C-alpha cells in the first residue's frame, strides 16, 4: 500500500448531489489507482442543518455506487473518530496550540486566526465601517489540475464561533493534519478557501497536502446555463436509484464529468476506471451534464450484463409495475428478458416495453394500429397464418420460421407480409424484440389466443 491518503468529507445536510458523488468517486479512484487509503469523514458540525436522514442517504448512495471506504463510519480506523461532532477534544488541543503561539485571539466571544503581516484599516462600502486588513505574503498553490494559483488572505478569519462551534476552515485543516491526508481532491468552489487552509497548515508547521480542484458541473444545455443545482433533473443520486439505472453506468457517467482518457474511450468497467484514472487527465473547464449520454451509457452497461444479473436488476421495475410477482415463472422471465436485453435502453422503460409478455390486457399503440390494421388485408393474413401455427407440434424459432416460409411459397408472398400484423396482434405494437424469438417466448397458446382475439375485434 502506498502512503497516499485521500478523504471524502461531506456534510449531511440534504440529498446527495451528483457533484458530491463525483468528488467521492475521484477520491476513491485515485486511492485505488495508487494503492492508497480512502477515508470517509463526516463533517457534521452544522447542528442545525445536519440530519440522520441525509447521512443515511449519503452512505447508502456510496454503497450503491460501489465506493467502499478503508477508514470511516462503520469501518473504524487508527485516526478516528470519523464524525467531526465527536472530535471536540482534538479541536480544543489544536486551538490551544494556536493560542500559545500567538496565532489565535478572542474577540466578541469568537476566536480568530491571526494572519502575519502589516496591518492597516480600510473603509468598507458594504459594511459602512473601517475594516482592519493585513498585508500578507501571497499563498502559492501548486494545484494538480489548475497549475499554479496565487491567492492572498487580507483579513483574520474565525476559528471558533461565539457559540463554541469550530469553523469549517479550522476543523478541515485540523482533521487533514490529524488523519495524515496527503491529497485533497475537491470541487473548484473550495479553491477560494485554500489560501486560508494553507495559512493554517503553515501556522501549525505542517506541510500542506497536494491540492486538486475539480471542474464545475454545468447544466444540460436544454435546462439553461450555469452550475448544476440540486433542483435540476438528474442532479441527485437518489433519482438514478429510483429510476432503476445500473450503479455501474451511473459511476461510469460521473467519472466522465471532467475526466477522460486520451483515447476518448467512454464505456468503462470499474476495473478499467481504476486502471486508467489519472489526475493529469482531469480538465480545467466546466464539465457538461448530458442526460442523453447518461442513458446511452446505461444502455451499454445493460447490454453486457450476464443474463442472471440482468434479470435481478430488472425485477424491481417489473414488480413495481405489477407485471411480475412471486408466482411468475422464473424460466419464462429469463427467456423474456434475454430477448429484450439488447433492445431496451433502461429498466425504467422496461415495463412499458415488455408489458404484453406478462399481461393479456396490454394497450394498443395507436400509430401501430393505423399502420398495420387499416391497410392491406390484415384479417386475411391472420386467417392464413393462424391454422398453420396451430398445426405445429414443436414450438421453437426454427419451426415457426418454417411455417411462414412455407406459406410464402404457397401464396407467392414474402414472409414479411404476415410479420407486422402478427406482431401487432400479439403485442399491440409494431416494434420490440426480434419477431421470431418473441413468438417463441410468448408460447403457442398465448400467440394463438391473441391472433383469434384480434381477428374477431377487427372483423
């Protein structure tokens, strides 16, 4: 194992945003790629906003995405506790260190960090008052993604609020020191905080970790411009779980929000992501969310699932739609989903796509009906083919195909002359799985009954 130690440090204040998941994934990938350690640290010092519900959703989301942690809640480790709300004594010790060195002072009940430099006052138009500022040395940040970034802090900042709660900047740095974090990989919105953090590391006499600030995730163009918020469609990890997306596909999609290998490959297994991931390939500019790409990647992952996994992944959507239950024949279910696998782009759409396999009360597609049953001689085609199919003793693809070929030879028509009307009669639509395998899976009794019902309806 390498000495690389990264941390994902979320605050459980609401539903898990895709940007939060992206930060977790990039830290996890870097740890796994380098043979390092991935730490989960919960920043729960905001007592008014933190909730158990948000924490549970966060943890469940990480597990759903397959992002296991080496140290943190449930797993423990040598640098705990891993909840900031349980690390009060540690913060008191570090705060006293700053007091003893003259780098912390109390004002109006709060404790401030004292910057080093020449002090002066300046009138602040916003606060309508004289504000004390400090001429400090610039902080140079060698960011692994953005290159060299120079920033300067001009005002002392809070370490501990007047109510006794430590500030984000203080506990963030203290925990990174205490947990021996070597790399901080986080969103670019934190870049403005980094100079404060470097000042604190220097005050403690500790070399800062290496920083890497990830690009902003931008809205899908059809939803407008700007940063993607929790209100935008597709922004919450819980949405993908509810819509029965594959975790591997969501993980794949999130990985491409700001990172891509030099050969432009897009479909990745988790093993390939770990092998290929490198911070050098993370872009500086904003990463555009693209719902179509998400659906495409989900489809690509669905197509390559072993059929047993595909069936298990499909069951929740079919159960929710009331199409299958405990009495559903498992072999029939497997045969049905096997011919649907390369045709359907999401489990979310599977119930409407495959409803007629599980229910005789499926709805007819109006466009398919107009195209199929109101042109030519559909009833004649049904009356020609139904008796021939009924004569079959073996019901398999080859035998069914033989019936259509023999009837075509007898009448001088092409086999396709019967395909559309038969498909519509048994499914209510003019698209779906390959035609002959579909008839084979539906079974002789079901096919003949539906042909008879359709002929009577349109006679």
